[in-house]
């Protein structure tokens, strides 16, 4: 066997192994889509079979119309977009200041910032809800947005800081010499160059905000009109019965936007992570 033949055989073995791994990894998602097109009885009878006896979209209709997922979906979209905007502006500005300026207590600030990375989100829900109640934000979309975007966001800040560390400071200095203020130089010159990092932070924030259950659950207890998809999915699980097919349909509708977002931005996501690691 020649060396070239051995290389081709090795490449085929690696390709087949990766394909098998991919199928195992994606199987739960495919099963959920299949389950959403079955009846509850068939779902238990067919077990792990992916092919329904009869394709039905009744679960999607029940979830979207009867289950109120049309309004839940819009609430999730508005809250997620608002969270992304707040996080992008806040983290980009913070990362830029940490990169541009050396000030007293900077190292201590970075240590405290990193320490917040290890604090579970659930431990802060009580003070967050108390502050929101004091400002009249409980039971409002704005309150959910600020609660989701008001965390430490350590990863996003450090991604921006790492990117700006690699950016020549002469660009900012040239803008200041031309008469630009700090904000104008930042938004007009520096921020437009952060495309890959911004895409990465957008994906991370999108996934966190879209999938978050605890914060929307606490903030929407007094106002059912602003429930998100994750909170709405709890309606399919009752005290005596659970609509598994409807829950699968709801889960599919919840996951599709995340998949679409990642597919559209994956090139920039990889570039942003690679740039941060390089820095």
C-alpha cells in the first residue's frame, strides 16, 4: 500500500468518524422535530423512530394559535433585540476604556470582573427583582431587558478589550486631532472595525437572552402579556398530563431562530473568537 493510498484511507476513516459523531450530536434535534409532527400516542409508540406514520402540523397550530406562542415569540424577539443593543453598547465601551486607558485600580477592577464570572445567575435574582420593583420595572419588557443585559458580561467585555488591544491607538489619536470627541471617535472610527467581535457578542447575547428562563419567569409573574417563549413552554406541562407533542413543537420553534442566527453569523463568530484568542 502506497503512502498516497494510506493518506486517502485515513482521510476516509476520519470523515466517517466525524459523520457518525455529527449524526449522534444532531439526533436529539431531529427527534424533537419528528416528535412535533406526531400525536402524543404515536410519540410513545414509535419510541426513537424518526419517521411518523402520518405527518401532522396540528401541534404547531395548537402552540402558535391556541397556546399563544405568536405573542410569546414577539415578546422574545423584542426582549432579545433590546438586550443585544444594551450589551453591545455597554460592553464595547467598557472594553475600549479598559484597553485605551491605564487608571488606578484597573487590575483590581479586572479581578472583580473576572470573579463575577463564577457567580451563578440565580444568586442575584433577589436583589435584581428588588431594584426593579423599586424603579417600577417589574412586569415590564424594559425590566426584563435591563435584567438580562445588566449582568457582568465578562466574556463580551474581554472580547472587545482583546480586540482593541490589537488596534493601533494612532487611529483614535488621529480622530481626536481632527476634532472628534471621545464618543464620536469611538462610534465613528473604532466601533465599525469590531465586526467579528460584535457578531460573536451578538450570538452569545442572543443565546443567553433567548433561552433564559429564570429572569423572564420572575418578571412576568404579574403580567402574562409579556411572557417569552421559554416561559410559555411551561404551559404544556400540567398537573395531571403533559402535551409532549405540543412541547416538542414549541421547542422546535424556540430553537430555529438560534440555528438561523448562528448559521448567518458563524463566519464572523469564528473570526471574533480567533482574534480574541490571538490577542
